[in-house]
């Protein structure tokens, strides 16, 4: 029988947690009636340790999923031991191919107290940092050569067709890229800036660098080979390479 009081506790906790995490997160509660969502979720929980062990003994009956605009997701689950609190784990994006996850270390899950304010600090300083790093690596693998970014450093990678590609980390960096003309590929999560108009592209990169710098985020320009040294100076934008303008994929 569904424990109504327990479900309200989980949903309320997740709502508060979402509001305390950095960037913008929303919370969605899945009760036992959401059978399809609950059946699919365990396969996407990016953990082979604490949370996986719990799910092996206690099949998922309810969950809360926290979502960030860039596609990142966290799942909040009840604990099944003598301690109060919850389990929180990263969720692997469903749209990326299995091969992109090869050799990428699992972010793993964590156990937190039933205080959502203290838990938000733990999630932000521990789980989110590992999740964002793993997510950038997977998107890098899926894009085939786009250098991964970090929370404090956005890497723009030149592509063979003269465009620029990036896998930003966090809502702030993502917002700056979108505001300056970068468009997201929904399958890989990579953001691209067209090189059809090189003058417009250069202006967009300079403005992107200026806005990122105002948020304390460095900007680096790279070729897929990595031969170009990164630069944090947004005004010094090298010309697009003279390559022909021709178009150039989760094992856990």
C-alpha cells in the first residue's frame, strides 16, 4: 500500500532541494501510479554502488527527478535503512549513444540527511561537480572531438566546416552561448555557432568571451587536435581554419 505521508515527505524535500541548488532546477514527483516512468528510470541512474545496491534490494516505488535546463537530471529516492534521509544520484541522458559512455567514470550517488538545505550544499560541492565533469566527457565523446568544458572554463572547438562547438557546464555558461547565437544539437547536447559569416562569428565569440568573463568563466579556443593553446582573452579571436566547408557516437 502506498504510504501517502512518505510520498509527501519525498516530494516536499525534492521541491526545497531544487530551489537551493545552484542554477535553475525544477522538481517532478513520480508516485507509484507512474509505472512507465518508474520502470525506465533505474536503467538511467548513473551509479553502480550505493544507489544501485539499494535498488537491487528495494525496487523503485516512487521517486523525484530534478531537472536543469541543459538536460542534467538528479533523482531523489527514499533510503531503506535505519537512518533518516534520502539517496541522490545522477541520471544519464537518454539521447546519447552507449558508446559515448565508454571509459567515463560513473558519478555515483550519495546519501544525504533529511535537511534539504544542508543536503543542497553536499550535492553542489560533491555530486554535481562529479556529474558535470562526467556529463561533459560523455558529450565530448558523442560529439567526436569537442573538448569538454569545466564550470569555470568554456572551451570552443573549431570544426572542419568552420563552425565552433562547445559543451558548456552549468546554466550560466549555457545562457551566454545561446544569447550569442549558439544552437544546441538535441541529440548530443553540443552547442554550435555557424561559421558561414566569419565576421559575425568573430563578433559573437568576442561578446561570448566578454560575458563569460563577467561571470568569472574563462574562454578557450581549440582545434580538435588540441594543437592550439587555449586563450582566456575574448578579443583575440583567431580566424577560422581554411579547411573545406564539408560536413564532417553508453557503456557503463
